[in-house]
C-alpha cells in the first residue's frame, strides 16, 4: 500500500466501514489520498465483503449521487487491500462519498461517507 506519511493530513480523507446491507457485510477502511506515484486514488484497506455474490463497481460521488460521480471501476474481490485510481485531471473537492453499486443491476449497495 501507499506510504501516505509525507502527505499533509488534510489531503487524506478516511472512512471506516462496518455495515450490513442486503444480507452482505462490508468492513474495512476507505481512504481518498495520493499514492506513491503522486496520483489521486481511493484506497481500500482490509476491505472485506462477506456474503455478496455480485460484482461491485465503485464511484466517487457527491452526497451519494451517482449522476454526480466519477466511475472508479470494478472492486477487486480477491485482495482485501487495493487501490482504484482517480482520473488525473479530476478535482476531488466536490466528492464526499464512495458509492458501491451492483455491476449488473446498477443498484446502489453501499454509500461510504468520506
């Protein structure tokens, strides 16, 4: 994982997740920050998804609104700690949530407040 120790703490936004949704359990830490190469990322640390069978996609959104969001792509179910890059020119200041949606149905499964 990225070493974020050299970063101004105000640039790191972190959320701890421990929720049950639709029979599935989600737990871990979600961080909006900068990785070693200087790009903006959403990092998932020790992020566990239990009892959810579908594929999930992540969006960086304003107030959980997917119409005002940046698509971060699919979640990596195989690893509990992974990073999803944010497109380089994105201004992340308006975004305060990460929304996990079902890839097939597009239904919101979980909104994580950052």
